[in-house]
C-alpha cells in the first residue's frame, strides 16, 4: 500500500498519529499513551508500520482497535451537534468575540478577552490531568445562558469549576460576595453554588462547586464560602491527587452522560 500519510493530532494534551490512505480514509492510528498501533485492515500492517517507523519508539502492540466499552458506544451514538466533548475552554466567549468583536480603538481591553484567557489557562491545566483517570468538559451550557466553565469528573468525584480572572488584583471573599480589585462586590458564590446544584440534578450525582482565582495579587477571605472550594490557578492540578470516590467505569459512564447536550436541557 503506497501513498500513506501520517498526521499528528493533539487532544487533551495527548498526541495520536493518524495514518491516512490516498483516498483520505483512516487506515490506522498510533496511540503514544498506550503504545498501540490500531489497524483497521490487517492487509495494511506492513505499510502502516513502515510509514510509522520514524515516529515509534520502544515496543508497541499492533492489532485491531479494542472493542468499545458501553460508555464509548454511547458516545459514538451522539449526533455531533449534541456532543459537548469538542467544546474548547471558553467556547461561548470565543463565539461571542467572533460575532461581536470589540472596537479596535478602546482605552481598556475587552473584559471578555481576559475571561477567555483565564478559562483557556485553566482548561489547559485540566486537559493535562486527563491521563490520570480524569475526564473534563469545557463550557457546558445550561438553560438560560449560564455555563459551567469546566466540569471535572474523576476518581475524586465531580467538580463544577467557575473561573474568575483576577490578574494582579486583590480578591476579597465574604460569602456570597466576591470583590476583585476596585470592582463592585458581586454575589458570585451564589451563582457558583447554583451551577453545581444544577449539574448535580442533571447527572444524579454529587457535584462539588469550585471557584478558581486566576493570578490574583492576594486573597482575603472574610466570611468563608459555604459549599464552595476556593482554588488558585496553581492549585487546580492538585485535584488529580484526590480519589477514592469513583471507579473508572463510573467515571466513563458519567462522562458519557455529561457530554450529551440533552442531559442539560431541563436543569
């Protein structure tokens, strides 16, 4: 088999190399994490191994793709418009900025861009821990226009994370109010709790609320928040060390349920 092409693809911080034929169809793929070459047709084995040789290191397993689990079958049955897994961090902000960009001549930067940068930073961190048995969804839409910025599902449970950009600002927390810099106090913790509660209802599982402060100059907690975990951006990766609540099959099942847009339609 001639004319094969190798195209690298990145997803959640992990690289997968796809091998395409001359007609553009997928012939095989190499998963670095599992050190496995998945062949769609046995007849292409030698040609695929030859074209992948410069990219493969160490011992690899070669064979047909593994049989999908029930969670994977549920995912594959989703219509692309109903699958939330491809959502990028800050998906709603990306779309809003594309449709309604800020004027070029503006004394202050568009706050939407600061919010987007903060969500992208946290999203990149969360994508990096997926290999530790965690799954993450970004920008999960709720009825009424609200969004769960990041939904994290793993051995340590479920977390609905709301991201607050606070670059070089002093943040003061007095439940339910949060004040960033010289801005007006906002009842942000009330919203964070409400979003987590709606996620719990949708998934029929406990979802813990988290408020992530991105790059604040300082944090003063005057009245500790009830039922909301406060996290600095540097502490988010530490969530991967928690465990003991969910088994891998539970994680996959909840992830398959959460990525279906229909799950969130009536919360």
